């Protein structure tokens, strides 16, 4: 299967949480990590999130010129099986191109900057990740940045579709049994299903720690 190089990037608290217990956005990254993330975004051909991140955070997913001179604005990709994206979502604004990958045939949000493409569904009725990656590769996406949330990251990890994983650990604790974490979804069932990683680098960044892993296939 021909697919893009997949980089996952995410910021978590010391207890592994990536948002507030209400699922609302929480700033965990330091200024230095925010700058690193914008630079990483700009190096990639596309930035991908799940629809629930769009619904909870309403991100623009663009690269700010404050951090990167003449940003190239990678393609914004939303995995949205049932086409739940609101028409006024910021990710649909004209600052960059956007691709909605869905399993349904809803073209109501398509426009000059926004394309909606159909993809097969997986056994759970979500966008099939391998199919989505093949589709992106055919569209010229050779390097893909996956930014979350926990359900989508779990999906990529579970299917072993991750090459690099960057986790920024902020010096804070959020708590909460159902607070989103880096990898949600169903998790593994048995110890022999453990998803193993290799540590490439660990460094201090601002007030926190940046960890860089590679996935052991
Ligand atoms: N700290 C950080 O770095 C960071 C970054 C991003 C987000 N977040 C936080 O993460 C939270 C949102 O994460 P989340 O886990 O609730 O949602 P999510 O991962 O953003 O989106 C999950 C949704 O994506 C859709 N989807 C499409 N294809 C899928 C597939 N193959 N597998 C799984 N899902 C698929 C599903 O809805 P359909 O079936 O309807 O398509 C699913 O409900 C928010 O609280 C946000 O603030 C934190």
C-alpha cells in the first residue's frame, strides 16, 4: 500500500490528558512547543484531525506567519464519516484548502477551497484509514501530520500506520476518568497486542519535555 509518511503530534499533561474533562481545548504547550508545531505543520503536505476535534476546538489548522515566514499552508484534512461538520467551522475558511473525507455522499459544504471525497467505511462505520491514506497519497500528500484527537490517534496507532510520534508533556495534571488522552478508542485486549515504540529523542522544551518516538512495526 502506498501511503504518506505519517507523523503524529500531540500535547499532553503529566497524567496523559489532552483536554479538559469537559473535552474543551486546553493549552498544554509552551510557546516554544507552539512554534515547533507550526514549523512541523509547515513542513508537511497535509494536517489531519478527527471531526470531534473540529466540533470541540474549532481549529483553523493553518500556519501562523508569526512563527513561519511565508507559510505554505498545508492541506487541511478532516475525517468525518457522517459529514457532521458545521458550515461555519473555521477549518472551512479560505486561509487554506480543506479536504473532508467521509463515507457518505454529502456535498453541501463543498466549494472553491473545500472538497468532499468519499471513502469506504471500516467495520465500525468510520472512514477506513488505509483507504484515506491511499487517497491522500494519490492527491500528492507524501508527508501527513496527524494532530488528534485521541480517537483518531488510537486508530492510526492500532493499525500501525504511524512513522513518527511526537508527544509534548506539559508540567501539569488534569485528572478525570473520562478526560481525553493521547490514545483513546478501545485499547488493546491482551498484552501481546501492545503497541511498542522506540525512543528517538527526549529533550526539554520550554517548561515541558518533548518526546520523539518511532513505531516498531
Ligand atoms: N492536546 C492536543 O494536542 C489535542 C489535539 C487535538 C485534539 N485534542 C482534544 O481531543 C479531543 C477530541 O478527540 P476525540 O477523541 O473526542 O475525537 P477525534 O479523534 O478528534 O475525532 C473522533 C471522530 O473521528 C471520526 N472518525 C472518522 N474516521 C475515524 C476512524 N477511522 N477511527 C476513529 N474515528 C474516526 C469519528 O466520528 P465519525 O464516525 O462521525 O466520523 C470519531 O468520533 C478534544 O477534547 C480536543 O480538545 C487535543
